[in-house]
């Protein structure tokens, strides 16, 4: 309970809540789209730089097992999500596949919130986690699109191109390469811009996401209670399994908890862009409402503290 309260009473989570309240009370608060886009570019590039520096200080042997685990889970999580969405959620194949692609991918903002929560607890973590974030983004989307059995020429190919060249992957991979090539010493010159202001930028970004989420909650009325249940169950199951496997793969307790939050999250940046191209007939009211309206706030308030507690408990056994 203390861990849950500690995670809830933090600037990042409270900024998200403030954004939701702004919509509920019909405030005229708005964030210009140019600022929102600028914040997303800043955060994604900063994530990549930090991960690249960590990679430059990490051996290949240390990265091998976590990377392999990331690829395996990136392929398996959309399969389990698809099965549950079809059987329990009663979705058609196209909508189930589109939604599964979101749950197979990853939310960069959930990853950042988990990192901040780990810092509050003081648990040891792993610096190479941003690299795993970039690895996890793509395979789940590909598997989800394959589950739809698209035969239209260029459907999956176009979606794959959209994922790889989209800003989230492009900026993170670009930052990773720059950080890895330059190392900690050369990155020191830009650290005052990409390190200290990072948390403030994240709060503003979460403020906007809170407003977007509050607007999306109305779509859940048509989604049905079964899908809402799955929106909470999928991150709980995927994240718990990922946390346990990450510890088994040799990751630190804090790193395992962040990894669990990553695997348990649902994408709402890269996946919607890819699905919109490959599966235009899929309903955004379903996959966006679940990923952003249910799973994202669930992970912020409940999922991340649970993964932290699980990692801490398992590491002591």
C-alpha cells in the first residue's frame, strides 16, 4: 500500500491526473500541438541518448539474454492478447488483431513513469533498458498484423515501414546510435539540456495525455465491460511474467520491474500509426480506448507498483 501511494503521489502521475480533471471540469486548458510534438521529440531522443551511453558501457554478453527475452515476449504477448480478445472479449478477427498489436508493442511514457518510480524506491536498475524499449516496439506490431491475415498487397509491408521510419523508433534508434558512438564523456556537453529538464518535460507531456485519456474514456461505453477487464488483466499478466523472467535473465530488481511495465504496456504512438495503414477497417474506438483509456492509467496507478513489489519480493527469495 505504501508503494502504491508513493507512486501515485508523484509529479508525473499527478500531472496526468490534473490533465484528466481539466477535461472533466471542462477547463479551457489546451496544449498547442506544436508544443506537444516538440515534447515528444525531446523525450524520445533523450531516451535514445541515455540508452546509447549505457550500451557503450555494457558488454555484449550482458545484453544478449535481455535482448533475446525481449524479442520472444514481443512475439508472444500479441498472441495471448489476440486469443483473449477473441474468446473473452468477443472481438472480430480484425479488431482483435489490431488491438493485439498495441499490446504486443510498448508505451514509452509508461516506461518513463516506471523509471521514475524505480528511482523513488532506490532499487538497482539497468542502464540498457532504453535499448530494450526500441527492440520491443516492432515485433508485437508485426505479429498483430499477421494475425489479421491481410492479403492486400503492401498492407503489412507499408505498416512495417511506418513503424521503422516513424518518429518514435527513428528518434530512439538515432539517439541510441549517437549515445553509443559518443559515450558518456562526449555526451556531457549536452547533458544539461537532456538530463535535468527531462522530468519537467515529462510532466507537461503527461498533462496533455491526461486530457486525451479523459476524452477517450467516453468511448469505453461502447467497448463493453469485457474489454475493460482485459485492459486491466493483460498488463497484469504480461507484466508479472516479464518481471519474473527478467530476474531469471539476470536483470537487477529495479530493471526487472521496469521491463515488466514495458511488456505490460500498450502502445498508443507507433502501433496506431501502423494499424491505421494496414488495418483501416479496425475500430480506433476499441484499440485506442483500451490502450490509452484503460491500460495506461492502470499501469500508472496499479501496475508499476505491483511490478516493483514483485521484483523486490522475488529477488529476495
